[in-house]
């Protein structure tokens, strides 16, 4: 599943390329993947590409927007004569002819370039909405972990009475957005905190260290273009990320902890795999 760094990476790649382009048409190949009247965007110029949590916003003239959530298996891939870039869930669609069998929506621009929305499992979506509707949707989302407004006091207030495990709370999007499984595991290791500690057991100092570690791992994820675990695709320029090469504990069960050398173990929490070091995370 694409996490925040992967989505941020896609936005950083698409922003300079799509800005200023004029949309010619939208082809909807699967009705579940698109909501709205696509002809409303014909001949409109793209003003900018941004992101809030894991929702990508392509802002057009006339106060209109396309918003996109990749969910489990979505990909946004831009193709022109010279290049192919974007990202999302790693599958063979990255390298095969587009449109492919998982292509659900195709945006065609006046200059002949295309943006393909591929989605194998159809949980993702693209929606045509007004500026007002975007603002309403975005204002209902908790702030991103890497936003300045998420401070140690902010987090302490949210978790001080909570008995759930800190790992589960860190990924609770009602508290803050953007910390998926990979980065939550790694942040807890960097902060040397056990993932099963109840939220309310953390001291103010521990919360501050954990929040700093969370921002650190997410920023490193963004710098490295996110995480691509499928080895078949990691060398594809413009599509794959490299965070997996520096992951602290995620995906490293049986290997040595970078802090202390002890063996990383894997447990299940809330249906997700948690990786941690039983020696230095207490
Ligand atoms: Zn350790």
C-alpha cells in the first residue's frame, strides 16, 4: 500500500510536469474508479498538484479539482514521448504497455501526453470536486505527522488517556495522518520504545522523542522516494523508491537491530505485522 512518502514523491514528480497542461479528455475504463462528470474538465488548465494526507489533488481552473486516493493497489503514471514517471503500488504495469489491464482512468492532455490511473483491486478512486468540497474534506482530516502543528503537546493530549498500544495509536488517522505501518515500526525503533506500550504509559519526554523519530523516518522516506519492496521493480527510474534499503526494523525479522545487534522479531498488532527489537525497545 502506498504510504505518505510514496504519495508525496508522486506529487513532487507530477507537480512540475502537469502544472500548466490543458486537459483534452478523460476516458473512464471502470465506473467504480471515477465519480463526477468528466467533460466539465475539458480544455481546462491545471494550476497545481498538491497533497493532503494520502489524497492527491490536481487543481484546475474554474474552481474544479480531481482528487485521487491510491488505496491498496493504485498507481498514477505519467507518460509522454520521453519519459514515464509517477509511482504507487509496484506491479508490472510500471513497465508494460499502457493502458494495461489494470488501467481504470486515462487523462489525455492537449500536448498528447497521458496520466494513467491503474488500480488492480479497485479500492482507489478519482473524484471531480469543487474547491469548496476539497476544503471541507481536507479540514475533516487530522494533520500530517510532519505538519508543524503536530507537536509533542498535541500528541500527548491525544494519547494521554488511551490504553491502546502506542503503535496502533500512531497509525490512528483520527489522531494524525501519514504514519503507515513501515514508518511507525521504524519510528518506534529509532525512539527505542516497545510497540505494545499503552499510549498513556508514555512520558512527555518519550512522546517528544517518538514524534521526532516519526518525522525523521517520514522525511527520510520522502528523500528516498518512498519504499518499493518488490525487487523486480526497484531499478525503474522515476517509479521506484529506495527507503527499503535503509529500513531500521520493517521487513527485517531475524536480522540484527542497528541500535544494539539483537535479533528483530515480528508480532501482529491490529491485524498488521509489527517489527521491533526486544532488547532496546522497552
Ligand atoms: Zn536493538
